[in-house]
C-alpha cells in the first residue's frame, strides 16, 4: 500500500497551496513516503522539495485511507497523513515541475478546485482541534463516492 504525506502551512489566515497542472486542482504540498521513513520526516522532506522552504511547527492532523473503486471493485488504495505547520523558513518557489505555489485565504478552501476528500481534511486541519481519521472512496476520475469521518479531541 502506498503511503503519502502532505503538509499545509496556515499563517495569517492564509494557506500555502500547490496548483497541480494536470487537473488544475489545489493540494497541500506532499508526496510519496520513502521506504523506512517516518511520516513526519516524509512530510517535511516532500514539503521542502516542493516549496524550497522548511515548515515550522509541523504536527499531524489527519490519517486517511484513500480508495479508488470501479464497478464496485477496489482498484487502488493508499494512506494519507496530513500535517499542518504555522510558518515557513525561506522563500517559496513560485513554480516547479509539480505546479504553481500560491497563498490563499483559508476561506478559499471551501471553493477552490480540489478533490473533495482534500477539502474535508484541509478544512479540518485549519479550523478544528484534535485529529481526524477517515476513508474516502473515489471513482477512477476522482469523483467522491463516499466518505467516513471520525474525530478525536486534543487531551492535555
């Protein structure tokens, strides 16, 4: 099973998003974990590779199972680990082979083009306390078929 880690920066009520060229959808910078890599190390490495910056205060906000189904049959599945940070060190790229980096108001997460599961987990990351867990089931064209969400609060 493939493992993916992404990292969203939320600073001054804005989020740093990557606009991917294939669908013109927005995502949090991230990518595939390497063998033996921790989820935090992977999220920071992928974020730094895609943005040219280092995230400050990254912490885990969600763990998700992503499923692709066709004709009722599971054809792909992966895990997504979503982190959030409070700032960056360095100057982000404007554009890379991965896409265009842009700062957007947090509220724009409600309407920017993106996978609906990403919308759910990124909105949770910036607006809620605690952790979110879930399963998102998509068609091969990334139309959302179903989502199941659970949350746990922060305990201190």
